[in-house]
C-alpha cells in the first residue's frame, strides 16, 4: 500500500512540475516579430456556425498581426463532430469579414490535431518564400505549437491569444497532459496520434 501511495505522490508531483514548466514557458515566449507567414491553429466552431471564444480570440490576434505584416495566413482545422463546416472555412470567413483579402489566406482543412495542423501548414508554406512563421494559438497552447513547428523544420515565433482566468485550470491541466503525450511521441516514438 505504501508503494502505491508513493507512486501516486510521485506522479502528482511530476504532473504539477509539467504544469509549472508550462506556466514558465507561456510567460517567456519571445516577442512576435519579423515573420512572413501567419499560421493560425483551429478551435471549435459551434453547431450554429459561430466561433468559440478561443477561436475568435486566436483570429483577432492573427488579424492584429496581419495588420502589422501583410503576410500570408494559413488557417488550420478540419470539420469536427457537430461542426457545420471546417474550422479552416469558418476562420477564412471571419478573417475575410475583417478585411483580409481572400488571396492572402490559405485553408488547411484536413488536420484533426495540433501536430497535423503544423505539419500540413509547413507543407503548404513550402515554395511560398515564407522563411519565418508566426504561430498563433491560445497562450497556454503556444509553447507546444512552437515545439512542434521546430520539429517540422519551421523557423517560428509565436503569438498567444489570451484566455480568461476562469478557464485556466482546465486549459493548463489538459495542456500539461498534451505535453506528456508530445514527449512520449517524440522521445519514445509511441504511435499516439
């Protein structure tokens, strides 16, 4: 019984250590500058076609970045369960509504997770003279997105869309688990996709 209690305690402390690392990484993202492409990672589109708050915040951040550097924007995300359209299409429509020209937006509409988002976006940017990408996602998600971009050979900087404190426990708790999965895929080569 004592060994089980010790194992649980070690697991909890390790998990809290990952959450602490994530908080540190989020607060130490280098400034977003000198990019020639913007990659926006998807989030939920509601059943009525409206954007979830997370997705709207990401797109608003991407729009502000686009206003500073009129660069190509890649919007990422397939159609999930209960979504009336692909996340990429909803993102495209929102950005066009804000005034981004359609020819400045590339839709990547086949990915169903962050790794695929970035892998597919990197493939779409090849041959388009995009040397440095600005990854745009929620603040808590940004460090892992940048690590995945580096794994794909992308030179990237990042811009994290802020989230409300009320969502902090859920978002950071879930993202800590995603980091553990990321490390297991990267270092142990486990097929967890």
